[in-house]
């Protein structure tokens, strides 16, 4: 069994997605679970769908999705004083046979303030997530790294998931880019409450990703965190700007071909199961 720990579903007709400009025109349409099931993923794949907009109406819609979705990383306003109430309200949308709220994310890399994650109200909001037993996904680039580390250290009781391996600038890979990214990865990997999601790297590499060292970044991300703190995600349908689901999976699988069977199982299933789905029945 595989757990695809990061993908999206959306309908731009229902809510505005500010990041959907002309550069992503091919994916500026509705994507639902029918589209997801039409990919080349194995039949026993379970998936985690992740928020794509700061809109309180999106998460209930995601919680209404059918299999293969088993978990939702949703959104709440972390700066509001009623985070616990927001989470409780979202959980009223869970169905016994449907996905569960398994985490929260905020697109911090789109905030004008690079220190947004380190704000006192955000720290308080993440503490409320930790009290509710929910991980927080870190969507950050180099600009937000210091704030992300500040947040991780401020809430040691929380579980953090670094999305897209910290979004390395693979499209402009050179020695300096690689060294700086490795330093950021080691910085977060030194925090035991942080895991890494190996996802979204083909699109970070740009349209000529085949000529870029994507496989090296995949391998080094898992090497930095270890297989028991690494998980794989397709980032579908954003990934379709570069390649189809199967190509994304195969590239990661080949890049990690030297792992033992147990370590591969951790990356492609076990870590996501433990971090997101512990105590949650898994649909197949």
C-alpha cells in the first residue's frame, strides 16, 4: 500500500485562488476525486488532500470527498483567538466513512511578512493545534526559514511537516544553492518534532526538470531526515505542470532505490500513516 501524503483538489468556480495566475493556466480548472482516480496510481493507494487557499469554506468541502482521500490537511485562521473552536467546528463535518481532519496548513510563503510564522498570535494558534493533536504543515522557502525554526522551537510539543522539502531552487541549482538548502534541511532535521515531505520537487525544477538533479534532492532530503521522518507526496495536480502522477512516483522510487524494504515502506506509507493517520481508520 502507498500513501500519497500531499495532493490537492479544488474548483476555482467555487472560491478564488489568488495564486492561480496565467503561469498555471493548465490546472486552473476543477479537479476532483474522479480526476484523481483516473491517474495511474495503484488501486490500493490512500491519499492526504491539502488545503490550497485561505478560505474557511474549503476544508468542509475537502472533508466531504470520497476515497481514495483518507485525511485532510485543512486551514484555520491561526491568528484568531478561537482556533480551538474553529477546529471543533471543522470536526463536525467529518463522516464516519470519510476522511478525517489530520492537520492544518497556512501558505506562509505567500505572506508579505517573512517572519509571519514567528508572530506571537501564530505561535499561540499552533499551540492550539498541538493541544488538539494535529500536525502543522510548514510551507516555506529560504525567506521564511528562520521564522519556521523559531516556531518549531517555540512549540516543541507540536508535530511539524516540512512541505516540498523546503522548496529548494532546483531550477537554478548550483553549488551555493545546494549548500544553502542542505544547511536549512539539517537545521530543521535537528528538531525531532519535524518531519519532511518529499513532494513538489519536479515543479521546483522547472520545465526542464529532466536536466536538473531532482533525484539528488529527493535522496538528500530523505538522507537528512531519515526514512522514519520522511514521507512522499505527489503534489498532484500541480505536479502535472511537469509530469503525470506515475512519472512523479517513479522518479522518487528510483531515487530511493538503495533503501531497504522497511525504509521504502516508511517513506511511501509508514511515516504518513504515523504522523497523519494514527488512530484513524485507513480506507482502501
